[in-house]
């Protein structure tokens, strides 16, 4: 049995849901990546990269081409985010990434990118039904994930708000797609997102005066 076949084989069944290895392993690593992001560790990015690689197989097995595309995008953004954080690890006094709230201009750019991106990707998925059986929900998650990762790479607290909005759609879509473990992990993501949001929020109030003092 090849590694890909093994990853897409059933790991176990519970409550009528069949969980495959790639879904379970990829999302477990993704969960660790989110926890590392909360801790502002640069290791969040290689973890997201590895999670994306494994989840490509999970979404391919569920015939969710849009999900496959999202994970390929995650892989690319993870490499970019890794580079960004590797260059900025000395911004905070403890050696971690300094975080802050976005400016109104940055927020507007993120919202505009999310809206235009969702319309564009949703239109693509609608025109080619083979890409996704749930085009608009898939497009929303696809673009929302990208926006969240870009905000994370820039150390913006709004990263957590973006993930929260993605989770609200991601949970039911994952269960309806037969990726039960993804749905369960999205629920756990929700708790981590709320926790991480509070931590980054408080952290931004500490690092902002320090950065201002450093540039004075």
C-alpha cells in the first residue's frame, strides 16, 4: 500500500462518521500550528506547511477540488509567512513576534480582498461545479483562510477575527463533506481562536508602547 493510499484509508468510525488518516493527522498538526501561532512561535509556519501537504490528500479523497486548491494556497502562504516571521522575530522583547491591531487602511484592504476574492472564487466554483459541491461556502473558507494567514504573517490581531468567521462556516461544511475530524478540529479551533484573540489583544497593548519607545 502506497503512503497516499494509507493516508486516505479509514482510521476509525464513530457515531456514523468515517475518519480517514489524512484528515485526522493533517488537522491535528493544523491544531498544533494554531496553538504555536497563539504562542507567536515561528514554528507555526512549518507546521501549517506540513498540515497543508497532508490535507491535500484528505480533500482529494472527498472530491473537494476547492479544498485541495485551498490547501495548496495554504502551503504557499505558509512559506511566505515563515520567511516574514523569521525576519521579524526580534521585534518583541521576549524574542517572539510583536503583534498589533491593523490600521483602518489595512482593515479596509483585508475586507476588500475578502469580498472581491470570495465573489471571484465563488463565481469560478459556480461556473465549474466539479471544483466544489458547495461553491459559495467553499469560496468563503478558501478566501477567508488566505486573509487570516496574511494577517497572521503581518502580526495583526485581526487574524483571530478572520479565523473566527471562517470557523462559523467551516464546521458545518466539514461535517457535510464527510470530513468528520475536520469538523471536530474546527470546533477546537474555535476555543483556541477565542483564547488566542484575548492573548494577542493584551499583547498588542504591551508591545505598542515598547515599539513607540524604540522608535522615539
